[in-house]
């Protein structure tokens, strides 16, 4: 029996999974079902020992601890769905401990590196004007890339200098600093009207074909300006989000305000930036103190 379409609906409508979670969980479950098929076991017949064997299999083929941990979470979710539709009574993935993953501190840019990075797009060029607006908005708000490319014109209020960002059923309002407002005004007045394919296009940011910007398209933009700036650190679309949070914390913002702006459900996700800032202070101390 093919459970994938039902499980997809379950993730979409009941769990309101993000696009990233949806694709990851479906990929993990598809690989698990393929493995079960090879050894001749139906998913509703699998026991805890079978799930344990699959987890060992993932490790033996070189999957990272993080991948194995996520796969186990995917399987727990999948069997929760099977229990819901009455195909199994017990969750064979429940109670299994995920592999311990050493959480790496996020890479952040210094304030000077951020300035250098944001200066790279040429605002006199249509593409550069759009790119400057996207990068300024990302650093001004710390929103996720999926949220950035998902923004519509109606989410932006330039006269009041804020954006309204809706994610996972919750809405949050995030202020914009003046340079971001100016970059957005230039893009909206002089560039976007020429870029859009259709006058009724709702997307705030569009590609050169006039359609909504994609994650892949934005990734290429980030890489292009990293090379242009000559910054040696690895910059991903998430780097500006991390830098936004760490710089706010460094300059006196409280954790709960940062949590609200980032849209973190749990304060523990925000607390990692305290470690980043403490690590930086320790590094400065060790370099600058005469007796360190």
C-alpha cells in the first residue's frame, strides 16, 4: 500500500509543515520504505528492531549524525500518521534515542564584513538595485530565506518602516532601518515595475523573468556577492540572519525581543547566539588583554 500521498496531506494540512520540513520528511520516509521493500517487510509490520536496523544501516553507509537524527524524527512522524489512520497500534520509532549531534555555532559576519557585503550590488543597475534591496531587507529583519522570497507587496509598509511576516500560522512585525527603507523604495519605484511579467504579480521580489524569486536563485546571488567582496568566510543565505541576531545581542537587545523577531518557537533556539557573542568576547579578550 502506498502511504505517501496520505502522509503528504497529513504533513501539509494537519501539521502545517514548512516546505523544507515537508521535502525532508518525505525524502526520509521514501528511503525508509524502499529499504523495507528490499528486505520484504511492509511498514505496518515493522517492529522497533527493524527501525533500529535501519538506523544502523544509515550510519554504515556514511550518513551524518544530523541526517540520522532527522531521519528518526521523520519515521516517528510517519508512524504517528499510521496510528492516526488505524494501520498500526504502536510507534516502533518511539523511544529510540537519536545520535548525539554536536551543535555547531553559527557562522556570523562582523559589522564591517556586513557593510562590505551589502555594498557589493550596484544600485544604478536594475539587478543590483533589486539585490541591494533583498540583502538590506534580510539583514534589517533577520527573516528566513523562505520568508524573504515568500513576501508579497502587501507585507511591506514603507511609510511605517516595517514588514509583516507570516510563518507557520503566526504573524510577526519587524522594523526596518532607514537604509533598508531607501533600498526598498528605489527597487519598488524604479526596478520592480519593469521586471514583473504580469501587472497583478503579488511577489515582492521577482527574478529577471518577472516571476517570484526562488531559493536557488537567491543562493546564487549570495555566492556572487561573497566572491565579489572577497570575504573568506562561507556565506549562506542564513548567515545574514545569524549576524542580525548576534549583532542585536551584542548591542544590548534582550533575548525575548530577538526571539520574537526571529520567529523562534523556543527560547533555546535563540540562546545559541549568547554562545556566539561570548565566544567572540573571549577571543577579543585573549588577543587584547596583556596578561591573557
